[in-house]
C-alpha cells in the first residue's frame, strides 16, 4: 500500500521542451511537481537535430509558413490552430533565448536559417545540428535552479486519478523505492512525448512509449488521429549504432538520395525531389527498397566542402565517423523509421483536454496543427506554443476554487513477483514487430486485420500480467504500447483513404487523385477530422 502523498499546485509528467517550459512559466505562480521516468534530460527534445521553424526573417511571411503547414498537412490541419501557432513563433523563440538558447547566427548577427522538406523559405532556427540538446539543457538548468519546482527522476506515472470527469493527480511508481506514490494537484499536465517505441524501428528515445496517450485514454479523454504516424526518411542504417537520425537539414543543404546503383531517384517521385514532404520521401525509399531488394539507400553530401559539412553538421559527422563513415568523402546508408505521431490526446489550442484540470502539451497532444503529416521542425514550435498557452490557462484555472478530493491509496490487488518476467520482454518484441510488419509505411486492410487480431490476444495476456504480478516499469510500458498499438490499428482501419502519413494500398487510386489536385492547385483542401 502507498503511504506517501505529494501535493502541489501543478503536476507535470514529462521533461522535454513542453514540460520544462510549462513548469518554468507556472513556477512563478505556484509549486510544481515535475516527474520524469528516467533522467531529467532523457527526452525526444534532446535528440532533435534540425531545429525549430519560425518566421524571423524579413524575407519570410506568416502567410507562407501557414500555407506550407496546411499544404503538407494533407487537408486535415485546423486552419485557425495553424495560424495561431505560426504567429506565436517569434515570441516563443524569444522565450527560449531568454533561458540561454543561442541559435546559430552568421557573421552579420542574423539567424542562420535552415531549409527543410515542405518549406518554401529558409525558416528553421538551429544550433548547428544539436538544437534539441541545447534547448533541453538550457531549460533543464533553469528548472534545476528554480526553488518552486520539485524534480523527481526515475518516477513513472502509472494511472491518472479521475473522478466525475475531473483529474486530481496521478499514481506514480518511484523506481528507486519500487513503491507507488500519490501525487495530487488541481492541474495535471501530460508532457510525455510520442510513441515511436510502439514500432520496432524508430528514431525515438527509449522513453517514447505512448504513456500519456494510454493514461489519458484509460481515464476517458478523447484520442484522435492515431493512424497518422510519420516515418522519417533517413535513419542511419548501422548494425550497432541504432536510432540515430540523419537530419532533414542535410537535404536542405543539397544532399541527394541515391539508390543501390548510385542513381538519384527522388525526381521520379515528386517535383521537389529530396525536399518533398516526409511522407512522400519515406514511401519513395520504401518503394526503392522493395524494388531492388536492398536493405538501405544512400544519402550523399560529400560533394560539399569538408569544412562546411564538419561545421554545419558536427554531431552527425562525428557519429558517422564512429560508424566508420566519413560523410565528407562518402554517402551515408539510410532507411526510413518511425519518427513522430500526429495524433494523440485531443486538446484545444491551450492544451486543454475534455477532462477538467487535465492538459496535454507537446507530441502527446493532438491540436490539429500538423494535420495528416507534420511539416519539418514544426514539432518544437508546437511544443513551445502549447506550453505557453497551457501555462496561462492553467494559472487561471488554478486560481479558482477547486473541490478537494483525496486520491485513494494504490490497491496492488494480488500482486506477487512473477516467475517468468521474460514473458514481458517477449510480448514487447512481438508487439513492435507486428506494428512494423503490418502497420508500417504502406498498409492494407488485410494487414490491419491481422495486426488487430494478434494485438488483441496479446492485450489479454498483458492484462493478466498487470493484475497478477508486481508492477514494474517494463510492465507499465508494455501495457501502454499495447493500448497505443490498438488505437493506431483501430483508427487506421477506420480511415478508408490515403491521407498524408497514412497510406493504405487498397485506396491508392484516391491518394494519387488527391496528390494531383494538390500539385495542380498548390494547396490541399481543408477538412476537419
């Protein structure tokens, strides 16, 4: 039985850009319990290389950024959300700079802006090729120095406590003591990131297991667009260095994609070639691999000067050297991998869910900003804007009189140590292989039905484990990825069309017609999910 109860004004679950920036903004108005299931700096933000998209150049316009986002979003963007997010970009860049983020600038003191797929202008602010690491460090340092933010590492949320459609906090496993503790607050914020680890191959960190989405779903919150999973076109293909992303910024600087025979292939798929939207490039690579039987394609930037490559992409250059690849002299072997989920917990532009007191911000949330396919480097923008908007809303909500409710003690049921915990790792592996084989870049109704049937059987086993055995981090994550997998499959079967990142070969005729319309008119028709 849990005896420890922690109370604060704001409970924040997750420590990426969204969770940290929210915590810093509300810490001036109350106490914050910030919990993170690993170390403070273990997050998807840390791994972000490309940068953050915002209109900061006089040669760029809000209208252009809005149009690019909507066009790439394949007709599912919510236009009012897109406009609000884009116009807030410059102010949120100011927030990050206030906390010490030093974006790369040229000799004239102007931002050194990158170009990435789907953008019509250079608008990606970056810190060389380790932007996320610098943002995470700056915000984490500020949080550690803030007296009103209590940081708890190695603490993993198990379940939200919701009563009469209001959240009062969460049950949290302290992995240091192995005890489930209670965290109570008038406002609870999910900033748990994405769900890339639901698939076998992903650019995401080990923490991206869809925890926030699964917890919100179990608590009764609305979930939307889970079928829209973005596959990044270029993950390093190497036997020992796994989950290392080769930033889209390389293609923005002119890098070319080459087939196994050394021939460039992207002009055959899209007028923008290597700078086409991510869904197009990922499917093109997938098709090339299936046609040739190769296990990777090549990304070549070796025709640039060695000085430019080492200065612009120091992290990628160094990591590839460790893999025995000198990118100043030879191409990089790359493959597509799960990268970002456009769906998630349904929220307003302020991060509010349909459960009172519960907010979701960052990748865990679905605001309608990204539509069916995320425009490159819009993710950090959304995280910063949502964190700011949610902080204003949460402060206002927290100032109201909230009816009190004590979270009951955690009931472990008949939990005992299992004799064969190895079963958990087997189920982990089985789910992720099912997802990559049947619910990957190219889907079909038959594959989706197979996935549904297999995941359904696994879920029954997991539920038995969950209540029969002691609660562990691996078991919590297993239960969460199973729920997220079920949601992705269910919604993928419901979407009987090809749309953005969701490509079902049974409906490819409709997709080609839609693409023709977009290329002819220069935009995608708007549609609200």
